[in-house]
C-alpha cells in the first residue's frame, strides 16, 4: 500500500456474482484507488452455497476483467471482516443497498464493526434502479428451474449456473 492510497473492501458471499454486484464494485472502483472484493470463504453445502469460494473468486475475476475494471482484486477471506480489511490495508468497507431491509441489517453490522475497529468506515452505495431487485438467491432459484438469467448475471456466470443445474 502506498501512502495516501484509498483502499476499500467490498465483501459478500457472491453466490453467484450478479450484475448488481458488478455495478456496486464498478462504482466503488471509481471512488477508491483500489477495491478488494472479499469473497466469504464458507464451505459450500455446509453454508448453502452453490459454488465453492474458489469458483466464486474465479467468476468474479472473469466478470471484472470483462468490464475493464483494473483496480480491483478478488480475495477469499475466512476471518472477521474488519480483520480482513486491516490485512488489505483498507480503511473503508463498501456495501450496496437495495432496500430498507438491507439498511436495517447493514446498520447493525456497521455498529458491530465500529465496536471492533473504529478506524474502518462503512460506505453504502445505493443500487442502480435496474439492479435493485436482483438477489443471488433469486438468480439461483430461476436457474434451478431452467429459467434464463442472462440479463441478471455475467455470461460466464449464466453458463456456470446452467452447468451446475445439469449436475
């Protein structure tokens, strides 16, 4: 980390990454010098995740590269979020908000994180209107029933969901 570099962590399960996630990541990349996308490293099956942390990391890396965002890196973490932020040299946690229910949850998480690391700020980016309805769980449900998710996720994710549905 160079002096004065503004680094943010953008955490999530990203199971799978959606166009809404990419919108938040891309917008954060214009505000911060570097954005570290933190993939929660829970094991699939045990956590209910469809993709492993490594698969989720790869899908995000492909999607970010496909959008020409060059100041983003993707890392898996298995620690407290504030500890991960410190490891990355980040002073900010960036989260997207779609609705009031997101705010209520994130408000509580912010208070807990501030108790653990008051030097790390939380910044919230409101979802763009076209993405405010997209949830990873909804995408997985549509894909499981053979529905078309191509407007909701990057092409590589849509293909991975089709493959996963076959197994």
